[in-house]
């Protein structure tokens, strides 16, 4: 029997590599490896302790969001959702205000597409091609032709607490609220079951701060715009 040839690869495993000590982590060190993000999705800002706050807009189930706030915040969300791979469809009556985002996303409508109010065609969303529809249709948005569904979320932007707000908030899975008047804050506090402190805070929020809430959970979040976002959209602002 011939002697084995040194250096020949092991069957199915290739050549043996160099022998090095194992890399180990002690149990008390595991916390240092944890990521500060609790979910997959769009980073909508940071919480009061500076930790990233993440909103999962891409879901296999219908998901409706109502944002009572400014165009600036809605556009930052659209840009960040597009960066995660979602197709952004904007239904708007003020297309010029969105043209900069369309150009920033490539300009061909593949990343961010604009449609007139009431003229959004079926999008054919799927797990490989999810869709986020942003409805920027004023204070009384008409019934949309494209509703939320599997892999298609709908974000409705309201500039302030309009007569349509209560119905939209009622059916929404999540509500975002930026600075509103004290009277509006009282109405929103009642609708969303907010405590007295959170309700009072709504009329004093600074630009770029949003209260994201359901009737059980709530979190104040501040958007920290990137240099690219600031260059395209300017500084954070509540009113447009």
C-alpha cells in the first residue's frame, strides 16, 4: 500500500486550514454584541434615549398608517422606505413638491412614481416587490382606488386634524402625530386614549418630532436627517 500524499485535499472538505485558537465570548460580553434595532423596516428616527426607532412598513398583511404632520416627514419616510427596496407610489395633487424625490430615486418611476389623485393603478405587490402607497391628498382624501393588502401598505398624510381624521385613525394600524394645536391635541388624545402628559406634549413638539402611537403603545421619535436628505429636502419643518 502506498503512503498517503501530504497536502492532498480531504475528500469533500478541501485542504486542512491553519490551526488557530477558537474565538470565544464570555456570557457577560454577549450584551455588547446586540444591535439596537428591534425590528426590520424603516428607521423613522431615534427615541428619547437615542436608540433607533424602526417602523416595519413592508408586511405580508394589510397595514394602514395615518400621519398628521408635514410633507417633510412624509418625504423622508418615502425616501427611507425606497432605500429598503420598496416601490413607492405617491398619490398627490401637488406633484411639483415630489419631483425632487423622483429624480433622487432615479427619475424613471421605478423607485418613486407619482400619480394624480384617484388615478393610482393596481400595483401587483409581492414579497419580492413590496409597495408603499403615500396618499398626499389634502384634508379630505377621497376613497383610494388602491387599498392596503399583503405586501402593500398605505400611508395617508393629513396636514392637520380634518373631519376625515377620526375615521382614518380608527382603521389605521399606526398613527403618527406631529405638532398640533391644543384643541386638536385634546381631540387626538381622546381618540387615541393618550394620557394627560402625552396629550399636552402634542402642542409643543419641535419640528421633526412625531408621536407614533396605537391605542396601547406610544413613542416619541425624532428624525435625524442625513446630509443627503437635508440637501434634498432642507431642514425639518412641520408646515409647508
